[in-house]
C-alpha cells in the first residue's frame, strides 16, 4: 500500500506557495486555530449502523455541526424573517451554493470564495439527477423552494422536481423522526441531497426516489426504479446519487447490477468513518469521498482543500479491481480501491441545509442546519458532473474518463495534505490515494 511518512508530506508542503489555477494555496503552518476543537458534531440516529443492521439495512452518511457560540452547542437555527446577506442566520457562516460553485469551478474564481462575500451561483445543468433515499420527506418541495429563494437559485416546479414512491405508495416518514428532533432522521438526508444537487445543477430535473424503508432490499429496489426513470422517455440519461451505505459483506456483489443503465452514471458516498462501505465499493458506481475546506478564521477566505480524516476509503474486501483502476494496481492490488474522487464533507466546513419537516410536524423551530459528511459530497459531485454536460453512456465510461488522464488529472485539484483511515494510517499524496482518490473536481472539463 502507498504510504508517505510525515516528513515527506511536510516537505511537499514547502514546495511553492501558489499552485495552478485549479488548485489552492498550500498550508505552511498547519490548520487555522478555529478549524479544530470548537463547536459540536452530532451523529444522527439515521447515520448509526448497529450490529444487527449489517447486511440488512443501510444508514445515512451525514453529520450535523453546531458551531461555537450556540447555547449549549445545540444544533439547528430558526429561520429569520429577513435573512442577512450571504447567510440565512445572523452571525454564522457555512458553505453556500455560491461558495461551492466558486470553489469547484462552476463560476469564475473570486479570491477566497468566502461564503460571506460571494453571491454568484451556478447556472445550467440538464437532463436529470435521481436522488435515492429511504422514507417520505413531506416538505421536500416547500423546503427546496425556500432554500432556492434564500440563495438566489431558480425555484423548483412540478416540471423540474418530482417525488417518486419506489414501492408505488407513500412509505411515510422515517419512524425515528418524531423522537429525535427531526433532523436526526432520513428527512434531513433527503433535504441535504436535493439541495446540494440543485445548487450544483439548478436546471437539471431532480427526482427524489423514496424507498419503502432503509432495508437493503427496499433501497436497491429504489435504485432500480431510479435507473428506470433515467432511461425512460422523456429522460435520456443522467446521474444517480446514493448517500447511504453499510458495512461490506460477502454477498454485496449481487447488488452491483442495480446501478447499471444506459446513459446512467451512479455515485455513492464512501462513509464518515474509517474503512470501506457498500455501495461505494461497487465497481459500478463512482465512489465519492470527503475533504475539508480549510478557511481563514477571520476573513473566511479558502486556504486549502485537504483530506477529511473521517472520510471513508481503502480497499474493498470483496470487489475485484475494475479495469479503469489498472493504473493504481500497485496500490490496491487485485481489489477495488475507493474513493474515486472527493469533495467537501467535513461538517466543520459543512453547508447550510433547510429542512422544515420537524418545524411543521413536530414543533422543532430550527429548520436551518450546518450539515456535512460524505452525504454532502455525493449529490454535490453528481450535480457538478451533470453541470459539466458531458453525459457518459455508463458509470464505467465515466470512470474511464476520470482515470484516463493519469494519476495527476489536470481536471482535478490533487489533494496532498491530510490523513485518514484506521489509526490515521493513510496519507493524501500526489496522485490517487485512499483518502481523496484522484482529488477534488474542478471545472467542467474531464467529467
């Protein structure tokens, strides 16, 4: 396996102070003080895998961040009647559609890409993005509309946003929602997914495909429904995003065919803890890992994009190395390596998400949250690829394109700082690595 000792990593960091236009300045003196040890991270009930769940049901991959200064570090913020400029909550900043579009090259670069100052959001996107989640999200259209208005995105309509019940009837909300302040449940996952996809590709038709439950059987039935939607007129292809996952198992490859469809490219989160999870381990999906957007604590200017230490990654125990990864056989051997690419996932550099479900149904008056996890990264990257407009005939074709430019792909921001994995034993290094894959996407080329 490919490791670099710490001395080598720090040596790389001292080489040059400014990278190409696709890259960010490299740290010289470590992380800003405000990026570690402050605030509180909540792990939602829906994101916990219990021993009895393994091989039976999936969990979400999102985490909630309560920044310092909140009373008792409580998650969630009320919606303000008159939102301040650039943030829906006075005095607090998190990633916005404009800051993410700036960082990932959808709009012209503005120095710092600060969420406190940038306002230009992405335009474009086409065809469709299917988001697969469990249970019903009753306020989906209302919330996506509210979110879009808050950040200057086009409002969804019945022609651009569709909720589909994979089993044919409304599955009902997550039964865990009522007793867990709402944002601990699948509804918040669904809010995160549709809002990130819409932010990156605002003109794409988003389908929220709701499974009957979080069981493997129901979720993968929903994936097959999503494939059917994207391959049936009037749709002629698009992307699928899956922000859920579970521990690997010897029978997982039986589900691999669920992600395949003509002109369909599937994406899946790699998880928010060390190791490899499924379905991101499938060779038929683009595995999306996590990064940290490190910002100056005073100006909020972006200083670097680095590995997120809690992002999932590594080498699959059960899936063979696909042909598109032949260039990294010396690292992964004969098995599938994940992730393929990565994007913002650290909840401390998370994004604003609006979810009013609990406000309306359970009386929880805190619809705004700062949310991270690789559940953020997967729909964001699916939207970025949709926005690029180069729709591929299959996931394999997309992967071949991603790996085809070599390990130093000029269309990615190579991540060379940080570590991840069990005991922190993996390092983000030049080229592919188990923390961030090929790196973070930048711009429309090569996707």
